[in-house]
C-alpha cells in the first residue's frame, strides 16, 4: 500500500486520513474541557489545525501549542503548519475542516 505525501497527492484520501490520525494521536489526553472542536484542514504541504474553544482561557494556549508541537513531531518537517484558535459558537463551524474531536454538548440538534 502506498501512502500519499505532500508532494505526491495521488492517494489524497489516505493523506487526509493520515493527518487526522496524527492530530488525534497528538491530542490524546491533552484536550481541555473547554475545547469543543479540534480538526485539521490541508492543502498539500499547508496544514491548518483548528481549535474551537468555549470560552478560551489563557491556560488553553500552552496546551494547544503542545498539541501542535506533538503533531509537528509526528508528521515531520515538510509541512507548513498553522494554528487557528477561535471562540466556539453553535452552528459556526468552519467548512473544509476534518473534525477529529467534538465535545459532547448534550442532546443538541446537529
């Protein structure tokens, strides 16, 4: 089985799944109760990690930075990784992001 790389996107679904798996691994045991959504958005070598927080507090930023560092360690030096931290608002999830984590918010309608 061949895996996609940023410079060979022939197997793009596998590449996206790989990035989702690495973000999941990087965030194990690291997500605070205030993080509502965590996900990854990619465009080849450009990868954006998204965190929607309710409400964001100063202690969330070092935790998220540690997740990003771990993700970088897992994926290597070829990627251009950016981080997007936003205040979570119901129904305002960015499009094009593969969400790997969603906090349970009760029996809300989706």
